[in-house]
C-alpha cells in the first residue's frame, strides 16, 4: 500500500518522510473506501432518499 501512497504523493509533488508515508499507507484503505462511498448512487433513482418529488 505504501507504493500507492508514494505514487499519489509524487503526482501531487508532495514531500513526505518514510514515517509519514507509512502512516498514510496504514490509513489509506479506510480513507479510500470513504471517498469511494461518496460516489455511490442507488441503482433505482426513485428509491433514493432525499430526492425531490417529480413534477411531471
């Protein structure tokens, strides 16, 4: 996992010590899952909670 973190840091041109990379790598799976969950969309639009009622 630290390899992925290193690639992401390099792409963003962000420096990090070995200790920082290892700490980020340990947290990355949970963080990635939380970010991915932001993009989850219900398969059936009508079943989504909080949708505005259709008017037409």
